[in-house]
C-alpha cells in the first residue's frame, strides 16, 4: 500500500495533506507489522501453556459448550452481554428479573396482610421498571435498525 505520486491530490489543501500523511502512516505501520509472526507468537504461547498444564483444570473441560443462552440473546446484545458475563457483571434487566422472582416467592410464603401489601407494591414497582427498560431497549433497537438500513 505504498503511496504513488499520481495518487496524491492535485489541490494540495490542508485536508489533502492530512489524508496523505495518514495514508503514509498506515502504510509504514502495515509494513512493520507482521500478522503471521504475531499469530505464530500467540500460537506458541498457547502451546507452551498447554505443555505446562495451565488448561487442565478449566471448568467444563471435556464437555460440549452450551451456546443456547448465547444464541437466545438478540444479536445486537450478544457481544456486550458476553463481555459483561466474562466480567461477572449482570445486566440490570437480569437483576430485575431475579428480584421479581424473589419477591414472588416471598409473597407466596408471607402470612401477614401488611407484609403482602408491601411485597405486592415492591413487585409492582419492579415489574414496571422492568417493562419500561425492555420497551426502551426495544425502541432503541428498532431506531438503530432504521438508521443502519
């Protein structure tokens, strides 16, 4: 991707100069980077780790991957949720669902009318919050699809 004199802009304006410098920087960077050597280095590191037994005690070793939850997640959320899951961070919607389920169980087991009324109010609030969030996400997704089309 070397720059040739005939590809340079004729106007010579400041924007053209910036673009040419960026192209030159990219071509120099690509000339220095050796993707195969990087990949080879990564492969070597993985092989060394295997030889040391660093992958022997991983959870789920020898079992097939369960990708049902991954493919059940809407495509536009998969990467973000995957990153959050790896960081042990639960999305707010999931946390709300857990709280709703906990409130339902508490409501089933409570005995006093005052406690039931308080739990029903909390459950109603959580359900409302959850539904508002889901509607907001749905509208946001529909809007993003329209913009990207």
